[in-house]
């Protein structure tokens, strides 16, 4: 049986399945008499505090093994346990309905999870799983059932689960796990991040695969194609063994490439940088030969918690990344959050059009304390390496000026407090709104660099919601309108003497590497795994060929024509 999901960590692996069960707990429904109500409630309170303690312990373990950023995911779990509405509702129903607390709690919890899972916001939908996860843990404590843990793994296996949270993978024998397969998840879910940092293949979003696979089944995972094959026959096994050899040879070649400079055949050098989401992604950036970090998305810090992260916590992470990457540059993007990312997992505020709403720099400028805390942390870490600050979603000069005023204020405060920082820390702006692209010449006078965020620029320029599947076919980086905007931004930046990078997905897409080189992009920032491929393309063209290609495509009228030209000029010379 072959199933398709999302391949979130590349590579091919064949192995035995280890199914992490424990999702389905059978909870009895028992009538209780009035005298037992208090005992039930006490049992519930004890289970709440035992579970909170368990999670706190896990949090410590996760922090030690995977870093604070992963550990904070568990903060949301603690919050669920502290949710007064959930607790009171449960106790109230136990009193009124005279039913055992296990049963009542599992119903109350499922109700909350269902509300969340129906949200149109993918972040909140994800929180439904947190609620269920905590619920299962609490129920296990109420029912006195021991948790099956990944720490029990003794032989090499592929872990199959509904989902994997940091709580699940804490204490896991990493050397025994050769792949991950899960029912749900996305490129940014914990499973995906973990798999990439362990460099093992993983496929997520396979719907109900954890129910289809039995422990011991033989599996093939193709983490590149996003395919899982259950109990393959010998012909398929042979085919995948060959694919695997091919993949490994290619990987080896690409790794060798990582030591070579990113320059065109005629010696024009560019920077190939990594996009990261947490300090733990740095080893992968280094392994793939990144010339620095072109985009450190700091949102991860702020998710799944009620309180924003402290200055100290951020300082530690930024300092670590800066010093590990030194002398290479690290661009820290100030957080690009929407208003709904802060709230308790059980409330659902909504914006009608969040992508056009209260996010990015708009949010920061209205949250002085949170913004200043982040800026202070970045500035203090700037003594450790080559850090720079970048603002997301700027759409006007006023916003940029205002953001820079915050930096100046933070610097002033640090001086008064006698705390050191790099006075000359560079400031850049993301060009990801069409208005910013159109006033790039004006913005360029105020900053040290640009980074084009094509993910947003494309959605705003073509007016298509980047997560709406109905209009996904219109989302085309090859749209002549997009290419012209990019050209405009690069030319404006260069005419004012600043460098222009790109950190949207387009920068890591092989098809566009040569044309972006020709348009004059100075730095390409992408997911670390994409770096070797882009490098091999850059190294296989001359700058003049690339410039000619850029000129040619700029004269075309449609995305189809552009893609045809780029496709037919497969530039890689082996
Ligand atoms: C972008 O918009 O291209 C970008 C890099 O930012 P994000 O994907 O984080 O919005
Ligand atoms: Mg963006």
C-alpha cells in the first residue's frame, strides 16, 4: 500500500514500524453517588497537579536536549491544565450529572478541542492537538495507566504516530530512530523540525496512517517525495534501494559542493544563506554550507505561550546563533506575528483578513514593551558576531522611521545601563509589500540592506491569499509582474549602494536561481537543504549568461512563457 503525505525531511529509508499508540484511551462512564462527588473532585485536582508536574519535568528534559525553544511548546500544555473554564466546567458537571470525573473531563476537553479544530486559522487548529495531548496525559493519570514511551525503543525503527510533540520525543533513543511518519503535521510542526535536525527522512500529514500500520510492518519512507509504502514487495524494495543509492550519491556530491564558493563560472560571487526558525537549526545551516543566516524567523519564540519571551531568553538564543555562525552574518527578523498568536489556546479572536491585518511591524509598533525587549536582546547579542536587524512587512517610510526610533531608544537605554552592544549593527528591511517595492529607492536611503520576501510579495502583488487552495494556481513567482517588482527593488537598492538579498521560497527554487543571479540579487536565503542545489546552478552559469536570461524573461508577457523559457534552459552543467 502506498500513501502520500508531505515530505518534510528528505531521504529514503527502509525499516520496521514502531507504532506509538496510546491515542485511544477507553474511558468508562460511571454513575456516582452524592457522597463520592468530593472524592472525584479531589482525584481530579490531584491528577491536574500530577500532570502539571509531569509536564514541568518533561520541559526540563526537552530544554536540556533540544533547547528552550522546543521546551516552550510545552508551555501551552501547562496552560491547558490551568484553564479555569475547563476545570470549573468539569467540576460543575460532575456535581450536576453525578458522573465519574474521567468521563466528564474527556467530554469537556473534546468539546474545546473540536471548537479549535474547526477554526479557519491553521495555528489554532494546531492547538487542538495540544489540548488533546494534555487531555490524554491527564486521563492516563486519572485512570492510573502508564504511558508508553519512545524511550522503550531498543532496535532501529521508523516511528509511526498520530503526531509527535516535544513531550513524545524527549528521552527518545535518537540513534535508534531512522524515520518518522505521522497522521498530521506540516513543514513547521515539531516532527518536521526534529526530523530535519536529526537528518532522518520524515513524511507527515498522512491522515490515518497510524491506524493502518501495525508494529513490525515493513515500511519504506521517501521523505523527498512524501511517500510511505507499507509492506512493499521485493520489486518495489529493489526499486527504492536503487533510489536510495542514487539519493546518497547525490547528497554526497552536494555536500562536497558545500565547501566550494558560491560563484558563477566567471567569478561573480553571491551569498547563499539559510533561513532558520530556531537556534537548533544552526547545525543544519552549517552542514549545508550556508554563508550565514539570511532570515532568522523569531516568531517561534512567541507561539504557544501567554507571556512573551524574556529579554534574557532571547539574548541567549541570539548570542548562540551569532557566535556559532561568526564571522558569518546573521539577520534576525523581528517577530512577524498576527494578533491572534498570543492568546490562550482556548480563546479564538478572529480577523477577517489576517494577512492584511495586524501583523509584522504593525503589531510591533503598537506593542512597545514586547518590541523593545526583542530589540534589546538582539542589540546585546550583537557583540558576539555579525548580527543585523530586519523589519517585516514594512509598507511605508513612516513605519520604517518609527521602527528605527525604537532601535535608537533601545540603544540609548543600553548605553545608560552600561550594557555593551555593537553601535554599528546593520538595519535592513524586508521588501514584501508592493508599496515597499514601489518606494524601494526611498527606503534604501534609510537602511543597510533589503531582503525581498517573495512569499508575501507575491501574494500581495497578485492578490492571492497564500494559503487559499482555490487560488493557489495563480500564485506564480514567474509572473512578469513579480519579476518586474524584483528588478525594481534590486536596481533601487544598488543605485543607493546597498545589497539586496531574497529570503522568500523563490530564492531556493532551482528554476529561478540563474534568472535571480542575472537580475542582480546579492544574497539568496533559503531552507538549508536547498543550498547545495542552488550553489550547483550558480556555479554552472556565467554572469553574462544569467543577465541575458534575465533580460529575455523580463520581455515576456505571461508566467507560462517565463516558465517555458526557464524550464528549457536547464542550466545545471554536471
Ligand atoms: C516572505 O514573505 O517571503 C518571508 C520570507 O517571510 P515569511 O514567509 O516568514 O512571511
Ligand atoms: Mg513574509
